[in-house]
C-alpha cells in the first residue's frame, strides 16, 4: 500500500499517544516533562529531507516557522504563530492533530508535559543555534495550544 493509499485513523493514533503519556506520567510523575522533551524530534531529519529545508542564516523565530510550515502542509497543524520574547519561545499551534490528547490530559488532571511541535522546534534550535531549552508551559484554549519554552546558553 502506498503512503497516499494509507489512511491512519487519527483517533487510533491519539488514543495510543494518550495511553503512552499516561504510562510515562504514572511511572515518572513530575519528572516526565524532563524525560519527554525528545518526543517528535526525530521528525526534524525527515521533514528536512522531504521538504528540502535549509535553516542557514535564519533567526530563531524564522527557523521555527520554517520547520512548522511542513507540519501545516502535511495536515498535522492548521496554523501557527511564533514569537521570541526575552529568550522565551512562544508558540501558538492552531488545530493540531493532537489537540484531543491535550484535552484528555487536562481532563485527567495530569499536567501537560509534551508538545511534539514545540519539541521539533526546540531540537532545531538546539542543533542550529547552540541553545539549550526547557519547556515552561502548555495550555490550550479552544482549538489553539499555547506553548512556551525558555532558551538559554549553558
């Protein structure tokens, strides 16, 4: 079956994603956020090759936008807003395919601790700009996730 013929059910993927997050949180508690920063980062190499992305001579916000645009193209997100204020990367991800997972996490009283879209951006920033990062906050309102991460030089 070709990639185009394959129709993976989003509900299936999101249920598995939620179950994995729950298992990790149940096992690690608050330390989960420090263990799950890699979730989604392996997509950087795939997206770079598939969309022939070049991140040379870009600012941090420009690089983040450049890596988020393919996620919009392939239907993972509906749109995004990117800002950098005082070394805080501020993303608003609109209509993400995983929004239902974030809503379930909130309903279950688990803190939100994983955003594959932000993790992808942070992996790029760490690799291309030599900055370290730490996720600060993940909230959602309506169909938008608001994710913030601190960038710093170690």
